[in-house]
C-alpha cells in the first residue's frame, strides 16, 4: 500500500512493528525532537502544580519533590487571607466584566458600521488602519497611552481639564485600562463579527427591503440575529477567561498611584511567588485562577444552553 | 403612495451613509493622531515640547532626542538584539513548524494521533508562570542566555495547525511522484512540500517575527541583562514615574526631557512593525481563514 493512498483514508489501523518504524524512520526523526521539546517546555511545568500543596521556598527548592514538606491547603488559606487578595480578586473580576462588556459592544458596533458603509475604498482604508494597533507591542501602547492620558498629557491639554485617568486610585483606572485595550483591539476583534456577517443569507435583506424595512430595522432584525451564535460563543470564551487578566498590560499601564486598582491575580501570583520567593504560594494563586476559570467556562456554557443558545462545548 | 415611502426610506438610508463616513473619519483620527503626535514630539526640541505637547508637525525640528537615546541608552545594542531575536526566532520557528506540520499531515504516520493530541492539549492547559520560571532559570539555567528568547517559544501550535491545514490542501500526486522516484520523506518535505508552502510560511514567519519583536515579558522575567528595545522602553517609562515626585522633576528639567526621549524610543520600537505592516495585512486575513478549518 502506498503512503499516498493511506493518507487519503482517514483513520487507518496499523499494527506496531519494527518494520513500520523503519519505514517511517524519517517521519520519526523529523518529529521526535519537537515532541521532546514539547515535553520539556510544556508538560514538565504542568507537574509544577504539585508545588501548590508543598512549602516551596528557596531553602528547600533544591530538594526533591517528595522531600519537601507537605503543606496541604496551607498555601491556599494563606493566599485567601492575604491582605491584598480581596482587592486583587475584585480588580480582576471588575476589569474582566467591564472589558467584556465594552470590548464586545464596541467590536460589534464597529463591525456593523463596516458592514453597512457603501464606500468600498474608504471601508478598506478604515479597516486597515483599525488593525494597526493590534500589531504594536503593549510597551509601545503603554508609552503612548501615558503620553495621552497622564496628568497634563494630550487629553488633558485638549479638553482643558484634569481628567486624572492615570492618577486616580479608584475603579476609574479599570475604565482607563479597558478604553486603552479597546483602542488597541477593536479593529482586530471586529474581524470575527464581520466574517459572521458575511455568512448571512443576502436573500433575507432583499426580502426585508421588499417589505419596506429600513436599514436600522434590517440591522436589528437580520444582521444582529445572524451573528448571535458568534456573540454567544465569544462571550462564553470571554467569561471562561475572566480571571486570566494578563499581568503584562496591567504592569505597563499602571503606576505607583493606581497600583491598588491595577493588581490582578496573575500579577499577584508573580509578586508573591517570584517577588517574595514563595513559590508554593504563587503556584497556589495561579492554580486557583485556572480552576475558577474552568468552572466559569462550564457555568457560562450551561447558562447559554438554558437560554436556548448554541453551546461552545 | 408606496413609492414616496420607499423614497423616504432610501433618502434616510443615504443620510446614514454620510453619518457613517463622519464617524469613520473620527475613528481614523483617534487611531492615527496619537502615533503622529508621538512622531512629532520625537523630532521636536524637548524644551519647546514642554510648552504644549499637542502638535502634529515638529515646531523646532531636531534630531537630538534620537542622538541622545542611541548614545545614552545603548539603544543600538537593544535594537540589534531585537532584530536578532526576530530574525532567528522567525527562521528557526518557520523551519521547525513546517517540519512538524508535514509529519502531522501524514495520516499514515503511526504516531500521528498521539503527537497531534499532545501538541493540541498545550493550547489549553499550561503549567503557569512559576513552574515555567523555575524550569528555565533553575533547572535549565537559561537566565540571561539568548536562547531563552528562542527555544521556549520555538513552535506555536496555532501556527503549526495553520501550516498543516495548508499542506493537507496540496495535491498528493506530487508527493507520490517523488516517492516513486525513490525520494525519502525528508527529501519530499524539503524539495516538494516546502517550496509549495511559501505563502503560508510567509504568514507564519511574520507572526513569529512580530511576536518576537513585541515580546517584553521574557526579558523582564528571564534576561534583564539582554535588554531588547521593548525592555529599554519599559525602563525609560519606569524612570519617568519618578516625575510624580516634585523634587525629582526639578532636577530632570535640566536634562533632556524624559518625554521626548521616550517618544523617540517609542518610534524606534514601532517603525519596524509599520514597515512589515503591509505584508502582514496582505497575509494575515488569508491566514485567519485557513486557521478556521478545524481538525
């Protein structure tokens, strides 16, 4: 049997034999190094979850896993009773909810507008420009954002007032972060909705036109219902990732003044785990974040099912 | 009667077109203006900039900000490191991704299912920051080693799936013909598959290169002694935080304004992205739709 034919049949049962291995020796040689790489860099760190249940500090770091003192759930109770934990959790959730709400609404609105505009050239130019910030690094974005939003920055000068977007230690800083994020990502995020809109049956629009529906009515009754499944899937994924607010963006956009409202779980895990060299505690915080994320994902999925929406899983 | 109603709807729809046009113009300004402003500040005399930072053309043109950052902040070195990691990371990434993708496109390969599953799982679960940190710094001793930029992120599974979908779309007859002529799997990959994959490999190379160029956290965590452009920019931003302290602000006035320096570095860190942007723009939409093909 030639390999070509075999490739066409989807699932072929082959018996393991040295002969087969020899025949596929090149394929093995071409893939095994990467599997070894994968195991070292992706699977060995997974084993690190065990540190959440141990006392791991620099003094016993060199010991073998089974020689380290077993800590039970001590790392978790320590994390939950940390004076910064509650505020960090609130920040993470607040930022996520605000980010999902504003980000999704803006992306849909932008996609709708792009879908509606009839000046084709202009549409292309707008879209091209709107993706650009997506490809620029967070460091650059933060540098620009600080120039624009800092006290006495561009926006303050333009508006002639002191907005304090970067210097108010309150949940206002969440809004600042969300606005900067939206500015960076809205064009990119809109792509998904645009392609969903392209998949809507054009006959529906024709029929609605005949019935005398104006453009806003067509958007409301055809376009939005048409992209509803996409919205639901993205919302479920967004809720599943609600605790995974990355530390990079938070670190770069924040400053000493707004620190209290910028701290999020992943950053907190870094501060406690690596900053204070309490690796067990840091891992426990990271593990809490992942586990809650999985639970949230399933819950959102269930709720979508109850509401009669398409599910993700 | 019906006719006038239809006309009324039509004219209202046309008004909507112009409203949209106006909104889009505004959005373009909001997106582009900050970049232009940064560019103008970077070429403007720092003392003059302090007067008012809102302008789109340098009022007093100068190159002093750029000269300063390349002299004082060792920006040349950082630039070289950023270029090196982008070029090497993209080169190594593309070769490895293409090789793995070819093997995993071969349905007759005995370990196909197993290997594919192993790779895909890592898209969803990860060990998290601290185990990775300990692995790289303590076990592998990669701290402040250039390899820490290349090896841990060598292959993105997403890119691998992209290339694999592309290979699966190629006609099999070519591979077969080569096999009949006695070519082994490696030769088939190198001589037949690789040249045909050029478009998707260009996409993937750009993804890797942009990812490498923009990467900041790995320098921050593992290699502060090998500062890249992004890291230098971060350090300048951190130093500028001192500005909040009024006494420090007094001292800084005499030196080159931190804002002007920062804007110059910001431009140096952004320009390469803007240069490759037309190519990105050309390839990534195609790349995204290939990625939509699920296995």
